[in-house]
């Protein structure tokens, strides 16, 4: 009988340390910030718009273009805590930061792999990039479903749950939307770990190759 393989927790936790270093190195890159800022603002605004279920979108259709722009602007600045209750602002801000970081890393890695392969992404990198984008899309969907105010029945899941459960639908919606949001955060953290590690390896290798090329020219 062979020995049972045990999960190496130390190695797994070390991966988070490596991922953190990779994310810090990525923040020195312009391409990372392009992806981060766009994704951060988009997801922060979207989550604030969904804070009341679909009510704000329905209101936007009734108040005209100027009124709709005002609603979107309020949702945008709400991402930075303007006119927001702290406990409502904090989770939106943190999730927007995580999603922005994830998208920023994906954009940066795609650009570096494209350059490394001579302006043409090789098949393995194409598959990796597609998987990263797919995970980001899954996280977005889960965040959107879990968004809203579960206790007051405005989560996007409430109508579906109400059709299944005749009573207690608000309580069920609160529990399920909480689980959905938790799942989105867990997937985001695990994705950041893996992509952060990949970013660290690629950036460090790029610096090594650059220094090596400089020495060869001397």
C-alpha cells in the first residue's frame, strides 16, 4: 500500500505570497492600470445600480437621458463612498477592486504573451487567456446575481425564488444571494492567486532576459 498523498498547505499558502508579489510587480505596468481602472469603475457602478434590484434601470427608462446620466453618475461616485453608508460601500469597493485587479492582470498577461510570441499568441497562451476571461465572466455573473438588498427583497434572485417558494422567499433570497456572492469572492481570490503567480513568473523572467541582453551588448 502506497502512502496517501497529503495536500501541501505550506506550498499552497506560499502561492498566495508569490501571487501578492506578482500583483505588486504588475502595478508598475501601464497596461495593468488600463484594465484595472476600466473594470473597477464598470463593476463598481454596476453593483451600485443593482443595489435596488432592477428598480434603478426601470427608473432610468422613465426619467429621460439627463436623468439616466444622473443615476449612472451617482452610482459611479458611490463606488468611492460618496453619499453611501459605509457598510454598503465597503463590500462594493472591495469586490470592484478584486475584479479590477483580475481584469488588469488578464490584460497585462495577454499583452506580454503577445509580445513574447512575436505579435501572435501561441495556442497554449490562447487557451490560458480564454480560461482567464471565462472565469472573470463567471465571477461577474455571480456578483450580479448576488447583488442587491436581500433583506428588503430587491436582490435579482428574489423573483425566481418567489416563484419557487410560496412563503419566506425574502429569507431564502437573502441566504442564497449571500452564498452566491461568497462563491464569487472565493472564485475571485483563487483566480487572483493563480494569475498573480503567473504574472510573477512572466515579469521576473522578462526582467532576467532584459538584463541578460544588456550584458551581452556590453
